[in-house]
């Protein structure tokens, strides 16, 4: 038969094992919490500097009426939330049907209703900190219109 001393030793041993297990669980919870925090605190969006950008667009069309236009330059304030470079055009009713970010690349599809008829554009832009390069492909009146874009950060938005 076991004495009372054996029971206390056994409880002490179980308590030590429980304490060690509790410490391991606690350490694991701390590690998981830190990992979760690190993942959530990672900056989201493309690698781009928010602010005022100078954007240059060249455009050419193929199809029934081929043409090439001289480069156009404009400025726009770009943020990670609004990372699509675009020049507002009057008399257009446009809506984005796709807006996706994959790494440093922003992809979108926009459909516009214009007085001349509907226009569907698909674009991609890849940011590299203070510069970007991109392409927009449009279909309008049986023409394929391709725009090449380049952008550079020029300062803070005011």
C-alpha cells in the first residue's frame, strides 16, 4: 500500500509536468501571435511610393483605321488604394468591372459608355517604387487600341 507521501510526490510530479506543458503551450501561443501580427502588419499593395506621378501615354490603333498618336503626359495623385493611373475624360460613364493586385502589378477592366458607343479596356501596371510601366488594351469601333504607359513619382500630392 502506498503512503500519503507517495500521493504527494505523484501530485508534485503531475504538477511539474502540467507546468512544463503550460509553459510550452504559452510559448507556442506567443510565437503564433507574433507571426500573425507580423503578417497583418506587412504593408499591403504594390511596391509604389504614394504621391504625385507624371504619366506618359503613347497610343496606336490597328484595324480599320490604323493610327499612332504622339505621347501625352499628365499628372495624377496615386495611392495604394487608388493605384490605377487614369486621365478623367468628359462625357464618359465608366465603371470598373475588375480591379486586382498581384504583388507589384495592378490589373483592371473598365467599361465606358461614350457618345460614340461602349469601350472596354483592360490594363496592367507594374510598380517599381518610384516608377511604373504598363499597358492598356481597348476595343472600340472594330479597332484594337494599345496604350503604353510609363510613370515616375514627382513629389507629394497637395
